[in-house]
C-alpha cells in the first residue's frame, strides 16, 4: 500500500498548541514503530475535524506513510459496516480484504484488528475517523475493539473524532474546550483579514456570541457587512451565521421522542427569563410539562435521569441545565415559530398566576418572547417592571426586550441605553457595550455618553473616560442631578488614575454644590483644598467627611470616606471604611463595584502593614475584575499584588504582577498603577541586595515635575529611594536630587497622620547622617516605631541599624539588631527581607539558617560570606559593587575572592560564572531560596 496524497494541509489552528503536542507525541511513537489510540471529543464546531486533518497532513509531510481517513455519513448510519467500508475505501492501494466484501458480508472485530496489523507491518499506518459517533453500530464496535489492542509494536495509530467517548470507553480521550480569548481574537483577526477598522464593540459582541467556538465565530463574522464590522451600521439581532452549528447540535437529539422534544423546548424557553447560566426551575418545568399533556413518569425520567434526554439535560438541585449552552439555542432554533410561541405563552400563563411582584417580570419576558412584532404596551410594562429589587442582570435583559418591542426610535434608544447601564452595574461589560452599539444616533439625553464613560473608566483609556464623562455631565445637568454627580466624580477618578492633578481639580470644581449632600460637599471641598495647596483646611473638611461616614450605608459614600482616610494618612480608618464598603457591595451590589472596593481595601491594608490580608483581598479583586471585564481595575490590583510580593516574595511573583500592571497601565494611561508597580519592583531589588537597580527605578518616581511618579503616591517611595541611593554608594552623585526628595518628604510628614512616616523620616536622616550621629537617629526612628506599631517597617530600621554597626566593625553589637530584624521579618511573612537579614546575620558571624552544605555543589566548601561574594561576582558585579551590596570594604571582597578562586580551582571571574551556571552554584542557591521561601 502506497502513501495517500488525498489529505490536504489545513489552515492554521488557533489555541490548540496543547492538543497538537499530544497528537505529535502519538505520531512520534508511530514513526518509531509503536501504535496507540486517541479519541478527540467535543461538541460541534470546536475543531475536531481540523485537528484530525492537521494530524493526517503532518504525518504525511513528516513520514510519508499511509493514512486511512474517513468521515461519517449520517444517512448511512443504519447500514451495517458502512463506516468501515468508507474507511477501507480511502486506502490508496489494494488491500488484502476488498472493501465491498466488508459491506456485503461484514467483518469481525478480530479480523479488522488483524487487517490493521498487517497493513502496519508494511509501513507504520495512521487511521483517522471523523464523527465516528455517527457511524453504524457494527463499525463503531469493531473499530473500538481494534483500537483498544493497538499498543507497543503494533505500528498502527488510530485517532477518532466523536461527540463523546461513550462508544469508545477504555480508550485515551482528549476533550476539546472552547478557545480562550487570545486565540479567539487571533482567529477573528484572520477571518477579517486583520482589518484595523473592525469596531471594538462589534469585535467584543462577536467573541461573546461565539463563546470560543471557532466554527460559530467564522459563521457570524462571515455574515456581517463591512459597514456592520466597522460599526457604521447597527448589528442585526440575533446575529446570523450560526445556523450550521446549531443544526449540528440539534442533530444530536434527532432520535428522541416527540414528548422529550416538547420537554426540551420547555426547558429551553424557561431559561429566557433567567440570568445567564442559571438554568431553569425544575418545579416550573414539571408544571409546564403537565399542562402540555406529558405524563408524570415521562417527566421524571427525562428531568431526573440524564439518559432520558440523551444527556442533553442535567439536574443540579432544583435547577435544570442544558449540557451545553449552544444545545439550548439549538432547540429553540429548530422549533417551528408557532410551536415556540405557544410554549412561551404557556410559561407566561403559569408565571403570571404566581406571586404578583415576584413573577411579574418573568411572565412579561415570556410574553415578549411570544410576541410576533413590536408592541408598545408590552414594552412599557417591561420597562416599569425592570426595577429594584430585581438584580441588575435581569433588569438589563428586560429593558433590552422592551427596546426591541418599542415602536419609537428615540424611546428604543433610551431603553437600550438603560439596558446597557444595568448590564454595566451587573458586571457584564460585553453586554453593556453591545446594548450601546444598538442605540444608533440618538444619545438618550446624555445617558449613552455617561455609560460609555463609566465603562471606559474601568476598561479603557482613562483620558477618554474623563472626556466622555465631562460631556455627559453637561448633557445630564438640566434633568438628572444624580447622574451628573456620578459623571463628575467619575471624571475626577479618571484624572486621578492618570496622575493629572489639574484635571482632577477641574472635574471636582464642576460639581454643583447645591446638588450634593453635606458629606459629598465636604469631600469635594476637602480634596480640592488639599490639591490646591491648602492642606490644613482640606484635612479639616476631609475629617468631617470621614466622621459622617460612620453612619453611612451607601457603598459610594463609604469608598469616598476610605479615600479621605488615605489622603489624611489615617490608614486604620481607611481599612475600616474599606471593609464596610466591601460588605455593602457584597450584600447589595452592584457587582461592577466589587473589584474597586477590593482594590481600595487591599491598598489600605498594604499601607497599614497587613500584607497577607492585602494579598488575599487583591487576589479576590483580580478574579472579580477579570470576571467583569475591568482591565483597569485588574492593572491596579496587579500593582497591589506586586507590592505585597515585594515584601512576602517570591521575587518572580513581584516581577510577574508588576509586568502585568505595567502592560495594562501603558495603553490606558494609568499613572498610579505604573508608579506602584515600579515601586514594588524597586523594593524587591532592595530586598535582594540590589540597591543600584532600586535607585535607578525610584529616581524618576520621586523627583518633582512633569513625567514623574503619581502625585499622590510618589512620597511613599521616598524612604526606599533614600535607602537605595545610600546603600549603592551614590549619595554624593545624587546629592541635590536626594536633598530635594528628603526636603519634600519632611514637609509631607507634617501634613499626614500616617503613623509610620515619622519613623521613616528619622530612618532617612540616619542613613544620610555621619556615623557618629546615625546611631541617635536610628534610636529616634525606633522610638517612633514603638508608638506606631507594625513589624515590617521596624524590622527594616533594625536591619539598617545592624548593617551600619557591622560596617563600623562593631560586629558583636550588630548581631542584636540583625537578629531582631530577622525575627520580625519572619513574623510578618516578609520572606524576601528575612533572607537579606539572615545573610547579614551570617556575615556578622552568627550561624543562622546556613545554606545546605550536604550536597555536592561546588560552593559547599565555602563559608557563607564567600558564597555570597561568589554569587555576586558570577552575576557580573565589580568588587566595589559587591562591597556596597554586602556592606564590606573592597579590600575584604578582594581577599575573600582570592580564597574563592583557590578553593574552587578557577582562575577568572568568567570561569567562576561558568562553574555556577553549570548547576552546582545554581542548585545551592535554589536550596537557599527555597529555605527563605519556607521561612
């Protein structure tokens, strides 16, 4: 049998690198003479066929061996052995057994196994079967029997594509999932030829509707006109192009009885008034099924036993779900319009007979689904019912249906805008933008720009958000004072995130005092006074606002109170206000505010030294930001996590979070997130003994003027900057800049009540003071720490005090402060800093947590100080840089380095670096780092 040439190379696959690697492993074994089998399972449209074709084409290109490839023909499913007949007909040459014989007389599973082994004995054979679940039962059984027995030495590999693995139990199975966002976006770019003018909202709606299904995405994108893709023409609703995928899903149910189809249609229709993913109410389906004439035994069998619906329905407590979201849409798509309307009317009648307040909106939604066209009366009823206490998501869905039923264009725009706002509050950014895309030229009297601006504030360029919200405030001012206030506060928040104090003042000065209550007016006036250079007056007003919040129950007011506390430096009050705001958001919503509430609380906890608690809240906030599509909030939370990791470690986590924060901050202009992330990396450099790198990062942040760090956070980084400059030996070079930074920090100390700041100022003065004065300055700093509390900052002061004593060769005295620092760092889980303190303590002659010397690594014979010097030199540091990093003299470094060379048998720094790079030193360092991580 000669190799087949009928399998063509498919187009590039997106998001399937893991699956392709598994297939390549199977094919690699086949080339060496070993066989095997793999079942690829997935619902329609996820790429089973593309993967099978890729595997076959790759095997032909790489090996040139024979391939048997067949796809199922559903019309032949009742014809015995038709599947195997098609497979054998794909052979490129004559076979020992004619395919027509198989079709007429059949073939036993054992005979098929023998045939495949015989073919593989000539050349390694690849067998690919697509849609094998649609084969006739005899062919499926024989193929499964043979595939289970093809292993090592068989020289035959079988790859089967099927909807599920039921017919091929016992074989290795790989279930394909939906494409992730990045892969789906890349595929859409290819489908649209990388067109730069695809509207972002249209792109988002296509990705949302396709839900990671590549075939569905291709169908949807292929049906839109260039104008629709560019956003110049409104999108049709529902989006066309998914019919083939829905038909393929519906074909899975073709063999079910008429009564089962009726119940499936009821289940699909009953989800129309439920939130996405909530399923349907089992009790409602039982009532609806009985009203439709279905027997109780049939209802029990289908609803409560998966086999009764061929796996289409799954029960979870009192809820019933479809096994796949597209399956529900397929059921509705396949049903005749008249039958579908009858089912919706039946459900509306059942729901309308319940509790009026509770059932009114679901009943109206079902009536809307049964409507045959615009209905102004029904639209008005839906709008009136879409109010609190209904969840925002349900209100959005109801308002969208009301808009679709509206007969007046302007009213339709108003309702779509209201639906977008409710979707935004529910945390569904994609749906909110899709609703806005249907507003058309009508701007709904400022409401549409308001919603666009609020969306951009959390997920877009904040400069754009500010401009949109300022414009919205002007349009809303004559008739909607509440939204006007929200728009102006949103514009101010955008300016704050940008780091533009002037733009912040501009937005806050536009807030109409007459429309604000007393705490809000105090907040506005206080923030404006602080930024205008009147801190005393501003702090008095902010303190009044903070005191008023003691009785507040509104999440927005509590978040503003937390901001007041942070500006004042009252970090404990900020934590309390943040915790209360978070509790209100969790209890009453909206969901869209959850990431911001968690971000503010986590930042306040960082300022108060509660790093572990801040990390936990920031991680929760990051998950919430991703779930609700708020990339700006995610960037800020990554920055908070980077700051926490700069204390707790590991350094890799700090770098990863900082990189994520900076990646998000750049395109969207988030100056505050960028400042915090850079500060975090610099603090991690300090913990790792790299003060030079830390000083280089912090210099641009702390210096005054444009293009520097964020105006509200740059003073927080000054103590780290002073420490980095002094420890790197660059105090003389940075004299003027350093003096200005310390002078500004001294002034700021008089304007904040942050309890740690006086101690940090005394520590900075100790670092800059002559040796004979530094001791008194450190004692002053420690006295402030004793009043303020907080392990981490006190431990940093003790660490620097011990380093100074060791540099002055007062080694015995240095051990006490260094030991205190180590214990305090361990107590507050500052692992990275504990490692630095332990190294200083070992260098002072105290054997504490020495590296594991039992291994065979080349550094095992060195003393702890020699190991530290060897690692620094291997990293490329000069003797002077090593001396600064380890607080010793260059002559001491030179002395130890000569001993290192002699002990290791190397003659140069290059040889030392190569020796450590080969693994010995690296392994020892890894063990040392692991110990530090476990502290």
